């Protein structure tokens, strides 16, 4: 531990696949800044979200608790006032700042221990779902910033539905705004009245979350873009909900929210899928360029030597694998994300951590690294012993869930019905994955020999005892965290 409290720079992206970075085998993407950070960080090989959709996963990252504990089991639910975030758990020494996507209630005002705040969304004001009546005429900082650059944003649309036709330059995207504002915070901190306090800055990017378009659309050639064996492959042996979603997308269907905003793609042809995928990865590069601005500001400010840096994403993106788009699936593309952490007094070069880990462990890990106590109500466990090389993740089980909360139309009534079914999943230390649902066809995958999850082994008699053992692990975990979701008989 350093003699003084370390700063914390937390960089969170939205909907970024694990295989979008060189640290995880991508040898063609232009992401030199994030990849450079990975080269001086402790890189976790297999990091999983608690639930593959925005609000539940984000709440776990901010609180160290599973979705059923926070109560945020789907999008559109507010984080309760009495549920503390990490900003309310670290010592009062810290100046806590949150810049970017919040998605845990009212995006517009500082809350839950964060003193500095930059908001990027206010589209939900008219719906009244996330903003109190007395705040309904406030405006996001991003929208006000756009006006200073000659752009008039709509107040009744989300960035997701407005952006496809906005024709914004890279500098005027939400990523560009956060790159500028987070860099300014870091540069000015040392000279500010709070300069004697350590800072904790959460920079939460919206990108590369869809729409699958952006100012760098022509960066990658769709025809030569590498794809894996699951690309455009219908999940014939998978669950009904996955088969229904693949049917929808492969036959030309799109996310209704995307259609509303004009984010239209031809998903009946490989050419159309490849173009969509290339544009998705271009938005990863857009984020990288702004991460570079932030990291440069940190170096120039002289604070890098005492700053912990965390990089991860709140969930992944299917991007055509298994014939699907977006998230809301237990497949690896949606649940497994990049995750690495730079700890100046522990990190010299890249060190890889094998095994599997959950992002629910982030809060207790950071509290441990700052020397602050870890509250007893937290579900996650500190990874500090793993970072220090005193423990491994060899026998660590990771638990993922889907809570059957239908937050919006996903394409057709059949999909909407089946997506309401809850799931519980475990990835065991020996890299097997069991997905259980009492209302759908369960799944078993050997991630060692079938990393792309092409063969569902759930009904193979040779694996009945393995399924019983893995189910027992899920039941014990559910008991420990107070989860009463029904499971199928095994």
C-alpha cells in the first residue's frame, strides 16, 4: 500500500465484447490506448457480469451486490436511497466524481456519494420514469455542451434513437464529451480547492452500445473482418428464447428501438451482418481514442503513480454470433467482458489471471486496495489476495442470472413471452457452464472444448452427474444470497 490514499480511475464502457481488444486475442482492431493500459495491468482471462443487461449489471458494479439483492432486476428501476454505492463506502477523504451514463435512476443530479457529476442523458424526462417531478426541467450537461458547439439536441428522444440521423463528428459524440470532461477533471484536480484529497472518478461511456453506426463507420472493411464459428449460426440445440431471437434477426428482424431511431441493417445477408459488425467495432475505437485522452491527462497531471485504473464493461454484445444481436443471453459474447486493473504498487507489466471472476467483486476489491473496510452486507469478495499473488481463481465459481423482467419489446410476442423466464447460471472453476430455467430448455456447455457454445450437452446422459453437482452449486449460492427463483428438477 502507498503511504497516501490512492486515486481511483474507473473506466466503464457499455456493451463491449471481450474479444474487442488485443489483450483477448484481437490482432486487428485499432485500440492502442486501452491495449496499452492492458499491457501494464493485471488482466483477468474470464470476467463475467452478474446479469447481461444494463441496470442490473451496473448496480452490481457500483454496489458489490447481486441484482436480486439490490432489487434492480431489470432496466427502468431506481437504485434505492438506502442502497449504498462505492462512493458512500470509501472514506470521506475521497472526492468522488461520476461522469457519464448512470442508468440507476435520475441521471441528472449528483447522488449516492458522488460530489462531482456530468450527465449525458435527459430523454426520460417526459416519461417520468427516472426523474422526480421537481427535476423534470433540468437538462443534461451533454445537451448543454452540444449547444455551445452549435448542435440542438432533442429533449424527448434518447441518444440511442437520435444519434443514427444526427451526423455528429467524433468530437461531438458522448464519447468525445466524456473524453474532454474527464480529462479536464483530472488536470484541474491538483490545482483545485480539493487538490489535497484523493479522487475517485467513474467515467462511464455509452459507446460501443448500439446504434451500430458512428463517425468512424468506414474504419474497418466488413468483407475482411474476422468472424468466429458461431457467426450467423442458428443455435439449434439451444434454449427456445435464443432460437426465437435468432429466427427474428436472421430473417431480417431488428430491435424495435433501433428501427425507431433509423438504425437499419440488412440482417438477411452476410454482407449486412458484416457491415453492422464492422461499425460496432469502429465504435470501440471511438471509445479508445477518448480513453487515450484521459490517460494522457493522468500522466501529464503527475498523478499516475498513485492511481488505480480499472477498465471493464457492463455486458457484452452478440454482434451476429448465434444469429443474435445485443445482450439478454447467457452466451459468452453477452456475459463475458474485458476486465483489467492497474495497481501501481503491484503492476509492472502484464500479468494474467486464469480462472473465472465476477464483476460483483469489484467494490470489495477497491475498498481493500484503498484500506477502507468492506461492509458485511456486500455479496462480492475482494480480489486483492489474487492481485497480490497470494490466491488463485482455480476453484472459483461464477454465478450469472437473468431475472425474467421484460423491460421492452424485443421483436415479437413470442420472444417477449420467453424472455420473461428467469435463468440461473454457473461457470465452474474447470470451465463448464450450466444455464438453468424452469420455463425453458436448459443448457450445458464445456467451455474447454467448445468455447463458442455450439453443442448443448444438457440432455447427454453422460453428463447427468455433472449437472446434478453444478445445480447443487447454484442452489447453495442462491441460499447464501437469499435468492428464491425456482429451478427445474434435475
